[in-house]
C-alpha cells in the first residue's frame, strides 16, 4: 500500500476511497486533507497524516463535529446485532468480543447505551479495538458520571483514536 502522499499523487480518487471511512460516515475530513497532503511529503509519515486529520476534525465547526459523533453506532447495539455496521466498526467490535455477547450482556449494553444516550444525546464512543468487555463496561460506568462538555471532548478524542487504529489497520502496522 502506498503511503498517503504517494497515494494522493497517484490518484486522488484512490486516496479518498482508501481513507474515506477513517471517520465514521464522514469522508469530508479526508476530502479536506487531500490538497494539504499533496503539498508535503511529510504526510507519508502515518503519525503526521493522522495529526493532520485530527487537526481538521478538531477545528471543524460544532455542527460537523456533532454529526460525526452521532454517526457512530451503539456498542453491541441493534446495528451490530443486525450486521449493519461499517466494515471497520464490525472488525473493531468483534476484536473486543462484542459480537459474542450473551443475552444478559446484550441487555446490559442496551441499558448502558440507553442511559448514556439519554444523558448526553449521543452514543457512547470508545476505541474498543484491543479492549475487552470488562474494560468497556468499566468505561461506561466511569464516563456516564461526566458532564456533557467533558463527554463531548472524550467522544472526539476517542474518534481520533479510532481513526489512528484504522490507519494502522490499513497499513498493517
């Protein structure tokens, strides 16, 4: 796989297609990065490429950020149970064992998801790849006590962690 700037120089369509799902259902982050990536070979460094995308996301207006946050699926939620997640989300939830939940665990996750969503009006977001169910549940319990502003910051931070894990997955690192 070509590195980001090499890929962009080779084909902007291939660049956009490769990275469009780094941010859940929000390809505009990658679209906005294309011209910047084309101008500087430093973006062949995956960490610098991720930092650029993170900066674009964090400097976006509130509406765009809120749309990104609400585009994320519930963990072990109905979309997961009905195989309606993106390929990345499916892999991530599966790596955390969320595809193997017992009926009781599904009920627990549904209760946590409902309680969290009722309080914050967006889904609980956590980079679950390489985590297990108990870590996820512990984070649910801890984070539901936060303020709305703190959870919004946490959601954006977790989204950037997810994007980094997805970049690493694309490149097999």
